C-alpha cells in the first residue's frame, strides 16, 4: 500500500513538473510572438 501510494505521489509530482515546464515554454513562445507582432 505504502509503495503504491509513494509511486502515485511521484507520478503526480512528475506530471505537475512536466505541465509547469510546458506552461513556461508556451508563455515564452506567446511572449516572443506578441513582441514580434507588435514590432518592439
């Protein structure tokens, strides 16, 4: 039970870290796109 719980926790934290990384990447892309679009 404990091992399964720990595995689930590790999987969830990995998922969250992955999602956060993707969000940062998308934010950077969006910012660079808007900057290019506005010509700054």
